[in-house]
């Protein structure tokens, strides 16, 4: 190969592999010396001792923790994490003490392998304790194993060789080169920035929700905007810090935008409708609404849908576009006052003045009916068998249901009318059979009478 020519990816990978194998061969040559086996035996013995100490000390520490009932939760969580890693903690303490003693009684080179094991154990222990702060189990495992791998390579002094090996596994796209090392850098930086963005988003969302001067809909919009801004900034910063050229990404994003415009019209429409809903404050979490046959209160406003929970426990996910284009009845948009109408009828023999008075008093006796906006009762017409009335009253808690309050008022009317002797009529029909009609009906049933036979003389 010409020394001035750039090696192919396969040749670079082969050269890096040979260099890495040389490093491993040198390391094995040192490790396989007889006094290295003594150090390995000491490490195994210390680990066995740590296991026995953990078996003896673990239950005692557990019982002591159970007796600390008044301690804060964060202190108890720290104790639980330390209890789960008790064996490794004891092993790290023992091995560093043994190394310190051996430095005083023998040559420093006789602790070479023990120092590597102690450094690895200490680093793994610190990483395991720190990564417990990550709430997501999948992300926690990814960060933990990735950090363990990097620390192991760094302690063994193989960082340059490992980097060269990852850079050699690359694919070229014109002037751009995508290698495993570049991908690994981007992933690590992205995870770190996403963790920071998540922390800032959680803190910012809590601060926004505590601000009573911001309406609930604007709080949701502000939280969504904060999440999109921070996570988007984390993504692009990770790519930039990893050395990825964003020029091609801009062209690609334009092409993706055109595809989204044609293929995901409904999704984009729901996203835009969600932003409009949050901006115009037409609905907000906690509002009682009815759309079509669905009646309930808003549980949450999402980027694609509105979650509505009904009285029977069902949760409907209504697309944001339907909330914009359809007719929505918001029972608590500007205020919580809701007027409820019920219809009833009484007999013609009952005094309508008394009926109206009794109906209003009965409605006022129901718990949820407002007294500062008193009920009213009016005659709406004279029916075939009853005088028809309408009773109107106000409530201030539509989220507690409308059917139940109607039922309670009807029950109060029934009791009040029964107490005052007011009757609730029902339609009746009376059929009278007249005399001529009865004979015609009998003739129809019996058939025509036979005519008499008369003989004529011949």
C-alpha cells in the first residue's frame, strides 16, 4: 500500500485490531506471571470474606433500618441502595486496606493486579450508586453498562486503541464519514443532554403549575412548549457536539416535512388544533363538556387528543380536530352556573298557584339547588289531560352530574304533591258501546238471517 494513500476501512480495522491484540498480549504476559496469581488469589479471598461479612451484617442492618420509622424518605432510599450494594462496599474497603498494607511490606509492583481490581471495583460501585438517581429503568441500565465499559477501557489503558477500532468501522457518504465512534459519541452526549433537559422540564413544569396567575390551559401550553424546546435543543446540540454535519439534516428535514404534509395531514391537524385549543382557552382541564352523545369532564389535554371521563368511568379520547370543528357544549366555560329544566303536569282540578308554590319549595329543599338564584315555575300549556308546567333551577357543580339532580328534584316534587293532595294525571281513554252499534256488531258476528220459504199454488 502506498504510504501517502488513505487506508481502506478494512485495512484500518485490521491494523487497529493488530495493535489492540498487541496490547492484550502484553497485558496477559504481565498478568500470567506467578506473583500475579497470588494477587488474584488474594482478591478472590477478599471477595469471599466480603460475602461472609455481608451475610452476617446484612440482616442486622436491615433490622436497624426497619426501626428508623421517623426518618425522611430520601434518607431511607439511600440506606436501601447502600444495603443492596453492601457486598461490593465491603470488598472495596477490604481490598484498599490490603493494598495499603502490602505497600508497606513488599514491592509496589507486587500490588499491580490488586490495584487494577480495586480501581475497577471502586469505579463500578460509584457508577452503580450514581445511576440509581435515574428514574427510567431502561435508561438507567443503558447508562450504567455504558459507563462500566468506558471506565474499564480507561483503567486498562486501552482508550486510544478502542477509539481507533471504532473509528475504523465507518461508512462514507461523499465528504461525510459515519463511524461507530461518532455514533457512540452522539448517543452519550444525547443521553446526558436529555437527562439535563428532563430535569429542567420537571422543575420548570412544577414552577409553572404553582403559578396561580396562569390559567390551566396556558399552563399546559407552557409546559408543552418547554418540553419541545428543551428536548429539541438537546437533540441538535448532541448532533453538533458529536461533529455531525447539520446541513444535510436540514435538507432531509425539508423532505420529511413535505412527506408529513401529504401523509400525516390528520396528525398535523390534531397537533395544530391542540395548540389552538390551548391558546383560545375554550376548554381546560376540569371543564364539564358534552360533544355529541358524550358528556363528562376533561381529564387532560394531549398533543393529539382530549381525554374526557364520563360518569360511568369510561374515558373517551376525542381528537383535537373534532373539538375545533364540531359543536361542543362547555357547561363551565365562563362560570360554573348551570340551569336545569324539568317538565311535569298536574290535574285540572288542582290550584295552579298552589302547584307553583309547592314546586318551588320542593326544589329549594334539594341540597344542590342554589337558593341565591331561586327556582321559578311557569305554566307552559293546557294539555289533553293535565296542566303542563316547567320548573327551572340553578346548580353550580355540573361535574357532579345532571341526571341525579333531576331525579332528586322529581322525587321531592312527588313527596310534596302527595303531602298537599296534588295529583299527577295520566292519559285515559273511555270507550262507550251504543245500542244500535251493539245490534250491528251482533248481526255482523252471527251472519245474515235465512229468508222464509213460501209455497205457491201450481
